[in-house]
C-alpha cells in the first residue's frame, strides 16, 4: 500500500469531502479522484483511436490508399527500425 503526502489545499479539499459525508475517509476520496482521472485518460485514449480510425476511413473513401505487399511492409519496418535505432521518433513518420 502506498502512502502519499498532500499539500494543504488538497488535503483540506479531501477533508471537506469526508466532512460533508461524500466519502468515508480521505483515502476513499483520493481513490475516487484517481479513478475519475483514470477514466478520463481512458476516454482520451479511445477518442484518439477513434479519430485515427476516422482519418483512415476518410482517406480510404477518397482513394488515398497504398496496396499491401510484403515488400512494402518490409520497407516500412526497415525505416522504422533505422529511425528507432537512431533515436528518431517514428510515430506518423513511417511511410512508404
């Protein structure tokens, strides 16, 4: 079990949540806050995936595609490896 130290404004806020009866303890209030943050982070992750899928579908609908071939996949993989080993970001940069 982790132990955390909070600065005064955060501890005061959590205490007020307990005092008002929303939570049974400061730990319960903190766990709830963390859970809410985790849910929001997951929503953002899913949203970015959904946006990427929508972009891909839009590209496909206007004919912006590249035919699959094992040679193409090997070239993309090789470019990615080279950039990765060189410490260069490959996100969105590996293209045929």
